[in-house]
C-alpha cells in the first residue's frame, strides 16, 4: 500500500482524500475524506478575479487539511485546481497561498485533464462489473464546468464545457423561487453546452450514465429518501429519469428556506442545487438515459490514483 493525499479545489468546494492505494489490486482504502464549501469561484464569471474573501476561505480550509495530511503521514500530496482558478486573472495569489500552506503548487489543470481524472476515479472499481454495459458516459457536474467523458476501460473522448451549478445560478437566477424565464435561460445554456460537448464526445453512444459530484449525489440522496447524508447508501445507487425529473420540479418550485429544510441538503448547495439538477436532467434528456448510476468516487479518487502511480 502507498499512502497518498489528494486535494481537489473546485469552484464551489475543496475536498481532501487521504488513502492507502494498491495499484496492483485496484484497491483504494480511505483514511480521511472531507469536503468544505469555500465558493472559490464567487463572482469570477462577472469580475474575472478571485475575491479576497473567497481566497481566505480556501486558505483556511488548506490550513485544516495540512494538519490532517501531517497526522496521517502521507508520502505524496497532489493538489489539483479546476475551473475557477483557470479563469481568474489573479490566480498567482491563489498559487502562492497554497504553496505557503501546503508546500506544493496547485496544478491548474485543463478541462480535458480534469475529465481524465474523473473517469479514472469513477470507473476503476466498475471494471469487473457484469451488470453495467459499456461504453460509460461519465459526467462530473461541478460549480463552474461540467466534464463529459466517454470510454470503456480507458478514455475515448472528453470535453469540458463552462456550465456548472454556481456559474449558471450567478448568471441567471435572481428570484426565490426561480422564475420560469430564469429556468428557461439556464436550460438554454445547458442545451448550448451539450451541443458543444457533442462536437467531440459521442455522448449518445454510451450505454451507462455515471454521475459524479455534489449536485448528482444530492439528487440521489433525495431520491433515496434519506434522513441524513449516507455516502455508502448513495454510492452506486441508481436514480431513474422519472425520479430526477420529479426532483427537479420540486426543487425549482421551492423557496430557499424550503430547499434548506431538506435533511440531506448541504447548506452550501441550497442556492445552486436547482441549476445543478437541471444540468443532470438535461444530460439525461439529450442522451435518452433511463437512469444514472451515482458514484461517490470521482476526480478526487482519480487524483489519488495518479499520485500513487507516480510513487511506484
């Protein structure tokens, strides 16, 4: 076993995984997995810059994570930063802060690299499954972007498009609950993004849709009727198109307070879950998927696997 740490810093959240990895068997054993909503991408779509308060929230989480990594004695840390820090004019401030706290530079990866990591994390443990047809379409619905990856055992095609739950919410949603015209504008952006994705990724050829990240897992938790978030129950659950459609309608018609009262709703997702759920529904409509297989293993697990393989 190789002990590694992986950090995924996205537009909405920053997450840490410390795990023991065995590349020979494909086993990844969690030692510590945690997530903090920092909203690093606050206002980036409008200003082009990372807000000072967003940077400080992120650095506070990094200081907490540094203690966890030290306590577990990880041999290698890999820090990957995604959409918000790719877009920001002042991303050097972000890089310097992370380096000072954690001793590594964040890798500001491309959308295509992000897709590769997501696919590895989501599908490595599905390789031996007899009941899921290939090819897979892995969709990672983030805060600022959504990644589409089609592949069997390896990636065949990938594309990142700039629609995510935070970006769409900041662009279009002003009222509570969202007005029909605002929802239509979100759907129009999703449709245009799917058109872009289809230029390079054959999303309609996929036989199994695998959904990743907080918007998808929250929809799954609601579909399962959970009283509290239960990662084990959510991982590899299947949510039908009819369930997703019903939940989108319920969320879109609810006020902020009504969404916040849902037991499995993380406080940091209350205001962006409508847009995230609409992205998932849009993908299912476009591809004709009758269900989504929900994975709790995603880009974070992919980062950990790549870190372990570099130590071999």
